[in-house]
C-alpha cells in the first residue's frame, strides 16, 4: 500500500477565528480508520492539518473532503454568530 500525505493550511483574519476553526475540525472523540493520522494545530492566524495515510486513495480523499466541509461549516457558523 502507498503512503499518502497532505498538508492543508487555512488562513484567517485573526487568531481567535483560527482557534475556533481548529477546535471545530479537531474533535477528540472520533475514530479514524487504521493507518490514518490526522493532526491539526493553530499557527498564529493559520490552521494547519497534516494528514498521513497508508491505505486507499478514496479514504484519503474523503478525509480531506470531510476536513474542508467541517471548516466551511464552522466558518459559516462564525459568520452567523458575528452578525448577531
């Protein structure tokens, strides 16, 4: 099996938003498939996620899709909260 790796970097306007997004995409209570490692951290105004997987490309791509979808949902929720 092939080792697949990706680094996803999302940059925001300030550290608080980046921290909120990091928290939203980093639940500590979910199980990942065997061979998959996902690490997310805030670096200043950036949220950096490193994904490493030994396994199927379809699972790797689904993981990236899930991450980006979660980030998008969190961004929209923050915009709604800010508007109130």
